[in-house]
C-alpha cells in the first residue's frame, strides 16, 4: 500500500507526476509549466483537427461567388403563357414550366426565346 507521503517521495520512480493506481490517493497537482504545455498541446491538436476537417464543412454549390451560371432555361408561366430566361430550372409543381432544353449561354437562350412560337410575345 502506498501512502500519500511515500508517493510524493517516490513519484520519479513511477514516471514523474503520474497518478498512482489507487483510487483513494489524490494525484499531485501539476506545476504551472505542465499546465501551459498541456494547454498548448490541446490547442495545437484542436487546430490540426479543424484544419483537416474544414473542407468537409465547405458547401459544394458547384459555383463560386460572382461566377456566371452554367445553364439558362426558357421558363413559361402556365397562367399567362409568357416566357422568360431563368438561371435555374423551375421547381416541379410551380406555375413555371421549362420550354425546350437547357442552354449553355445566355445568348443562345435569348435566340431560342425569339424563335419559340409557343411563348406569348
């Protein structure tokens, strides 16, 4: 059985400031430098984990801010039958429907709008 006093005298024999395997014996209080070192290691580990995990939190929208859209659609309002050019495909169940295929440039979408006879002018 190890007493608190004998543990304090023999702590270097069992590995520095390691706690004894007994439950009723208190661990020695680490000195200030050990606490600072421990906090530095914890902070460094946290920064490393966040740096490695940050790409997982990035939103994958497919385009960056300021980038032009990749597709243009002719959308026809089912109530008025008027068409307009939109940058995203209208949702199903809305009052807008897609006319024709998607266009890669706005110029080709405008040409298709002028040529389409189904759209009210």
